[in-house]
């Protein structure tokens, strides 16, 4: 019977590392997001993005970050954000919106 390496026996995806840059990206996007929400809700008295369950502004910012991440992944794969890092950025923006 052949022996299989322990790595092949393990089920599921590889664990992702959370690097400091994910938190820094989130911290830089939070003021931009807050300014956007403030402008929409208080200044323009127009569509209220925080009334909907999925915050529109948060989804839009995440889409922009994902698009930029795709470009970065093609140019420098080691600089691309992992799924866990994207989740951290999304969580930071969503909590800041609420």
C-alpha cells in the first residue's frame, strides 16, 4: 500500500494569512465610506444606503476593491488580497457604515 503525504489527506482549502495591509486598506476606506454615507444621508437627503440590509455603498466599494485586486493579481500575484483579507475589508466598511 502506498503512503500518501499528510498534505493530501487534509481536507479543505489552505488557511489564509491576514496581513497588516488588509487592515490598512480597510482603515483608509472607512473615512471615504463615511463621507459618502454622510453626503447621501444628511447633505443631499437622498437615497438612504443604510436602510437596505446589504449596504449599497459597501457593496460598491467591495466591487471596486475586487476589480483592482484582479488587476493586481495579473500583474503581481503575490500582492493580491486573499479571500480572508477581502472579508476583513468588507467587514470593516460594513461595520463603519452601520
